[in-house]
């Protein structure tokens, strides 16, 4: 059967790609101050394929003043008239961060160093109605050590000082109806992933991880976009603490330090207003609310512990051809604020 027709990506007729490079300074309460050097190449995998979205390959390196360091390589390829989507990535590094105690005892934290590596790949096929479905595989290992004894005792994780291997197989289901995934102005985005970590695969822990995200975009005018994002994470079994749903580890929600709020379940919702300005600049304003939810018999929402977030940011186009932005955001959460930079939109 012939693949379904999909709206064509807007790109230049010559079919050439676009390089994106940015030295990105960072200042994070979690890992300190430093810089990320990111390099990407966006290109049509086949010049005769006018249906598939552009493919991407990229690399990034990180270093901060608390001696957090690492690198990552990856790529995402759309093939055969948007019939297949292949994604693969590898990262290795050392992260120095704090593991916080209970939410009502913010002064209690355990300074940890985690060194490790991770490989993840997935192979998806379009199955109809613009849905892509397929298997995914991830494997990695890490070693946790205590950086120092601060005197604020938090119960150490059980695998402190040990090399831990985590291996999983799973599945991904996704659907994207936007015309430009780097800067969506209309349409929706949906993604569901499941990962099953098992000792039979060589993993030290056996647990399950499920993540669902849904986004919708409205073009208010030629230069204005309203974006909505909903996110849900759940874990089952007996994961290590870093296998749980962690606030601050991604862009749901901005304004929180990774390692302070994490639990078996996490739910967030947020909206963002985006305005494109002349001279490649743009501005955004955003706000949202979420919750880290305990497992077991404590699934009820704790109304006094809802986690609000709000802030704004500046954008600068690194690629006019594909509208890829350099992102700089200041966000305020329940306990303080964060400043973050990155490539592409938050969602």
C-alpha cells in the first residue's frame, strides 16, 4: 500500500541542509555554571523525497564549574516518503548534583557524583493516520559516589559506590501533525513511550517507566503562537531513585532544580505564548502547574504541594531556513528560580 500523504515541510527548493552551531552558557542551581557547545545539521535525507520531514544529526559537549562534564551524539532520520523514523543517541559523562531530603526539609541534601553512559535507539514505522509505532531499546551503566560529607544526613541510595547497569526494551507511539517540528505554528503532537527494565536483560533493577506527552499549537497571527503542553509520567516495580519521574530533568516544569522533587508519578500542564520579532528575535511568556505524586496508597493529590511555574524568555533564530531558535528562559518555581538555555522550543 502507498503511504498516506502528509503536508510537506517548508524548505528551500535546492534541498540543501542547514548547519546550526551555538556555544550556550548555562547557570544551573543543580550543576553549576559553564557552557554547552552544540552542533547540528538539518537536512533532507533524500533530495527526491518531498514528503519526509528533515533529518537531524548533532553533537554536544558540556562542562561546568562543579566539574560536571559530558558529551552526546545523536540523530533522527525520516525515510522512504515519511514511512520510517529512526532515532539513536549515545551520551557519556559525569554529573555532580544534590539529592534532596523530604520536601519540608529543604536544607537536607546529599552531594552525589554520578558517572555513566547511555545508548538509546528506536525504529518506528508509520501505521496510519500519521501515527508511528515501533520498538525502542536502551542500555546504560552508572556509578554513584558521595562527593563529601556535609553533615546534613540524607539516607544514601542503596547502590552507592556500585556500578549499576540498566537495560530495557519498550515501545513508542507518536503522532505529529505540525508543519515544522522545530517551530510548530499549528497542529498537535502526541508521544507515548514505555520502557521495561528487567534483570533477564542484564539490568540490575526490574521496573517499568511510562511517559505520555500531548501538545497543541494555535497560530494567532503570522507572528504569534499559543502552545499548550500536557505531560504524565509513571513508574512501576522497584526503580532506583533516578529511575523515577524527576522534576527539573526536562522542560516540565521550568523553575525547579533536578533532584528536589521526584516520585512514582508526575503530572504537569503548561501554556506558552510565542511572539516572533524582527531581526531574528522573539519573546515568550509561559506558566503552568504540576505535581509529583507518591505511589502505593498515596495517589491522592496533595493540594498544598502543587508545584506552580511561570516565567519568560528570549529567542534568537539560529537557522532561518528551518526556524530553529536559541532559547533563553528565566522561570520561577515554588522554591526559587532557574535560568536555562537550549536549542529549539521547550515543547
